[in-house]
C-alpha cells in the first residue's frame, strides 16, 4: 500500500512547482511529476510521462510567454490535493495552429492531483477550454436562437 503524502511533502512540492512556474521551466515542472505520471487536460488530452508533460508545459510557455498562475485555494486530503486557480496571459505565439493574437485571457480552473512520495502521479485539469478560445479570438461565440 502506498504511503500517504504528508503536509510537509505537499508544501515542498508546492514550492518547487511555484519556483519552476515563475521561471517558466518546463523541465523542472515535469520533474515534479512521477516518471509515469499522467496529466488529463482539455488542451493536451492525456500527457503521459516526463517527455510529454515537459512538452505540454513548453508549448504553453511558448504560446503565452507571460503566463501567470494564481492558486486561490488548496485542499489537501492525502494523497489527494485539490486547488482552485486563476490562469492569465497573452496569446503571443502560435497555439494549436493559430498564430498569436496578442489578446489577453483569464480562466479559472480546478486542479485535482494525486501526490505520492513528493511527486504528482496523476493530475486532472478542469477549465472552460471553449471560453479560452473565445477570449483569444480564435473561436466566435454566437448567442443561441430562441
């Protein structure tokens, strides 16, 4: 049976994640994950392992070089960690085949993680992907007909 993560391990992991995010260091972010970790996300569908996870972060940082992440609240119930966050940035470079629009976006997201031995083994991201595309101007929203 897996040992439950401690509050200290979550705190240390959180500091590593914040530092890597602040430096936009995709490799350091990937190293916060277990080598066989999986990230489920509307954007990257299913990134498995360090190489895919690092590539996912690198893609985000290229497309949104000023990307900011604010953790609004976090709940820890070992080995589960849940957070409610706000992500914002500017679409400066190619993203999903769309050239940079220089439009700002802001989305709220929920992050659900399983943490074991100080590493993320699974991460699920929940956010309004369609709303993000609308804010970037690559998708238009039309009111429904009545």
